[in-house]
C-alpha cells in the first residue's frame, strides 16, 4: 500500500488499523473466488470500499444499535465494527455463503458484531431488530425500497444511513415522496470522510418519523383488544 494511503487508513482506524489490514488481506485472498467482489475491485479495495465504508463511523453516536442491511462482503459492517468496537452492530444478509463469510471474518478478527441471516422486510427480522438507532445500507436497493425495508427496523427518530454514489441527490429527488409515505422525514444528502478520502462518501440520511410509534401503538392496541 502507498505510504500516503497507509497514513490515511491509520487516521481512520487508529489502534484498530491492523484489523483493517487483516480484513482487506482476507478480501484480496478470497473475495473474488468466493464471489464477494469483482476482480477489478482488488486494486482499489482500500480507497473505494474499506475507507469509504469506515468513514461513515463519524455519523454514529457512541454505543448505538446499528443494523447493516445487506452486508455482502462486509461493507460497511466490518470496517465499522473494526473502527468502532463500541457499536452494537448486526450485519443482516440473506445469502448463506455470504453469511458464512461474514461469520468467518467476525471470528477471525475477534469482532463484537452479530451476523444474522434474513431479509430486512421479513416479519421475524423486523421483530428481532426493531428499535435500532441506525440502519446502514450500501449498494443494496434504490432509496424507495430501502425506506420501505429499513425504516421499520428503526426506533422513532432513528436514522437510515444509505451509502450512495454521486447521483444521491437525484435519487432522493426522485424517491422523496415514497420515502415520506414509508414514514421517513428530514431526508437529506451529506458526505463523510472529506479529510481522508479523495472522493468523500456520499450518504442519504432519513429519519423515521416520531409519529410512527404512535401509529404502530394504535394499531397494536386495536389488534390486542
Ligand atoms: C450488491 S450487494 C452489496 C453488498 C455490500 N453492502 C457492499 O457494499 O459491497 C447487495 C447485498 O444486499 C443483500 N440483500 C438484497 N436484498 C436484501 C434484503 N431484502 N435484505 C437484506 N439484504 C439484502 C444481497 O444478498 C447482497 O449481499
């Protein structure tokens, strides 16, 4: 790795940098053969994937409950778990072979993260992960679908952090109404990692509206009677 990149990676991961190296080495060794990353990604793993994911940590309050929906190769879940061991992180992934990979990485690096097999929209998953503080998702689905899948996993006032490319603002404009219908509010685009990345990570932030709980409560109340 070039010295300048190593320096930036050390700034992002601090004392946990060796674990980030171990994760990246595992991806270089097994990522393509196990169908986790494309061959063209190997040379740009640090900048485009590992650091791009890890810088999202700056948006996460200490000790918060985070669900990473559709972790796949472990992005952004594994870099977040490495950079921020204080987080209560669950990586949610439906594909068995990716769940196996994530579990192996968590064990090999001694991370405090849970790996759960399932889809965000499943009732059992919603019940299990309800009231999370933050949901992250990277390259999983368009914003409209992400809002429908992910907002129900959040506590009222909790935040969806969708890692998107440069077209994030266009996507938000296109899906703003659908996001509101799904119970999202305050949707906006921001960037992270401007001090360490050549191309900062663009994210769409959406909060789960506060009334959502009252509506759910009212529905539950009616059903319980
Ligand atoms: C293109 S991959 C991206 C993986 C990783 N987030 C990344 O940035 O490299 C999309 C991932 O989302 C998962 N996925 C698709 N639909 C999902 C759903 N409804 N709930 C949870 N995960 C889902 C897929 O299995 C796949 O691993």
